[in-house]
C-alpha cells in the first residue's frame, strides 16, 4: 500500500498536468473551429429553442462541460492510474521507471477511449474527435514522464535477499518479498519478519538507506530512507 500511496501522490501531479493540457486543448480547438461548432448547434433542438441559442450552448460547452466532463474525469483517472502504477510497479512490462509508466499510461488511454472520456463531449464531428485523440496520446506521454519522475522521487528500491528462499522467507507487512526488489515509500516504516523456528534465523544485515530497529529479532521494524538491502542470515 505504501507504494500505492506514493504512486497516487505522483498521479496527482501528473493528473493535474494531463487534465489541464487536455482541457485547454479542447477549448482552443473549439475556439478555432467555432463557426463549425455553432453551425452544428443550429441543428440541435435544445440549442435552438428560445431562450437558448447556439451561442449559449457553445458558452456552456466551454465553461461548464469541459471542466466537469473532461478535465475532472481525467484528473481523477490520473490519480487512480498513478496509484495502480505504484501498486503494480514490479509487474509492469519494460525496464526503468519511464517505460513502466508508459505501459500504465497506455492502459489509461485505452480506458479513456473505451469509456468515451476526454473527447466526445467536446467534439462535434469525427475529424475533431480524431484530433483530440491524437493530442490525448501526446499528453499521455507527458503524464507518464511526470509520474515516473515523482514516483522515483517519492520511493526507494529495497533488495530483499535470503541464502535459502525455500526456508528463510522475508515477509514485509505480511507479504512475501523474499528474493525480490521492491519500491517502498521514502521515510516509511514496515514490519519485517523471518521464520521464528530455532536455528533458522540469526540476524538481519542491512546496507544503504535501510535500517532495522533490532537486527537480532526475527520480527522487527524496518525503515527506508534510501535505496538499500535487507538480507536474512
């Protein structure tokens, strides 16, 4: 969960960027194609029934619909997928923070397209929708760069090693991390546990930014202040 929180924090920053970029682009596109949009609204009954005019519908689209139906959902999705990025970081394809973030960003973009978000609400024809979708893909790249940068800033990598993974397992907050390298929130604390049977555990060895409260206890508290190693002996 700690990594999920770090991902959500990174997602807040990335989501703000993504929502602002998509929203402002939609507004700019509508303004540039205002004559076509107004012509479209002249064919919509709700926009031609007095006292409502096509101009009123255009104004509502710019000032209300885009913020509530485009920018807000994108910002929320940015946070959600940022959290998922942190929770499933080790399982995402590719190597390195940006590549893994790109994989998550592509999933987010597919989700937006499948559920018809950030595009159809503010467009009046297929051409406009296509332009918006292309921009969504470009903005997604910016989103992934932001969440990968800040996720790395908010977390540190810890390598969990055991000389005998079949017998000497390392659990962190109840999860088996034996032989794995995990990203954990910086300045976070976790309960680490080794087998308690007599003769199987001797000591915790640490290096880098990882410390433990009691190296001789099979169950103790680990603190993460930097990249490092936790090894069971």
